[in-house]
């Protein structure tokens, strides 16, 4: 039982990379000077170029034909995207009424940022597979969500950032995202027929490259935060409250989407896809897009903290729920065969 759960957690992302993320924060706390903007190593600049490469190879991996083919199940796709980009922000607005003081801090900004992010790809697909859901629909929704997030995330954040960040301009930010994120994705899509097989054959190497860039962004962001003493006034109780809020957010969205999908008459496999894809948030896009949306890297480290906690929760809680749902489906199918 424990061995199987460990294997599942490893598949969905609670593996060596997750602990390296924690290690990169600890390293930033111990040695912040190499990762700051003024460092002669120029690590933040290297990370910026790495962001564009990540999205280029992501575009090259996507098949335009598969995306077009997947449009047929539009009711399911609409439910997932509404959960990702509408239900999450509305839930956070509700929570803001309960914790008004908490949401006026940079941590509160990070929670809003989490709510505005697209769904993740890998863990959503793996959990849908474990729970015996519609895998093809999961792949489609996670891919589409990532593309939509390039536009929707900055638009959702624009009002909040204009109030909390001096000199923020939504037009300039979207232009930067188009240049650094959208353009590489489009170029990758255009070259899919030439590079698709090559990208597939080197997927392990490219995944390691993606993870290296993410670790670099997390390290440099937290270097700036620790150098700017952004965490000096944080207490253990505040981190515990943040963890409680993130767990509550996950459970609220998960339960609501399950109930809504039942009311709308979706079959079990489709409901599984809706609740697992609709309750996830992408750590990868959160980190790389955050580098563009939050030019002040000292703030970025604090903003990413809710996302990293939510990432751990969605892996731990999501994988446990997926395993239980998968076992129930197997038992039900076994009884039908008798």
C-alpha cells in the first residue's frame, strides 16, 4: 500500500525535483548573493532566456491536429476552463472576506496569482489515468489551459497589480508575455511537424532542462526576497494559516466541481477529468510567467510561496483521492463482469 502510494506520488511530481525545489529555497537562504541581479553570474538573465526555450519546446511538442480533434467534447472542456479561470478567482474573492488583512499582503497577492494560473499538464493527466477518467480529454484541457493562461492570467491579475504595484502597465506586460512566451509557443507549433519527433525522442532531456530553469528561477527569486528581508516578519503560524487556506481552496474547488458535474449529467470518466484538471494549478507556468509579471524579484519569491504550498497539496491530496477513485472503479467494473 505504502509502496504503491510512493510510486504514485513520484509519477505525479512529488519526486526528486520537488525536494530540489525545497532545497533551492534553502540554498537561497544560505547563499543569496549569487542569485541577485547585481551578481556577476547574471543568473536571472540566464533564467529569462530559459523561459523562452521552455515554451518553444512546449509548442513543438503540441500537435495542432490533436487540438482540433479534441474540440468535440466542448461541454467538458468548458467546465474545466471555467473552473480554472472563473471558479478559482471567485473562491479567492470569497476567502478575502474571511481573511481581509491576510489578503492585503504580498502573500495575498500570491494567492490571487495562484487563482489566475492555468491548469498543469503532467500531474492532471497522471491522476486522471489513476482514477480511470477520460485521459484524452485531460491532455486536451491541460494543453489548452496552458495556452489560454498566457492571455487570461495577466488580464485577471491586471486590476490587482495596478493597485499594488507602482508603475504596472497591462499593455507592456502582455507585450512582454507575447514576446517571451506566446511567440516561442507559436514558433514551436509551426515547427511541430519538423521537430515533433525529435522533441518526443529527447523528452527526458528536455524535461530535465525545464526543471533546471525552474529551479534557477525559484533560486534567484528567493535570493532577491531573502536579500530584501521580505521574510523577516513571517512567523510559523502565518505559514500554517497559509497552508490551511491552500488546503481549503483545493477541497472547495474539488467538491464544487464534482457536484456541478453530477448535476450536469456527466459520466463518471468525464467527471473524473473535470475535477482533477479543474482543481490543478501549474507550478511551471506560475514560476516562468511570474518572472515577467513581477519584475521586482524580491516580491516574486513571496508571491510564489502560496503556489509552492498548493502544488504540494494538490499532489498529496490529489494522488490519494485518485487512488481511491481508481480502486472503486476497478471494483465496480469487476462486479459488472461477474
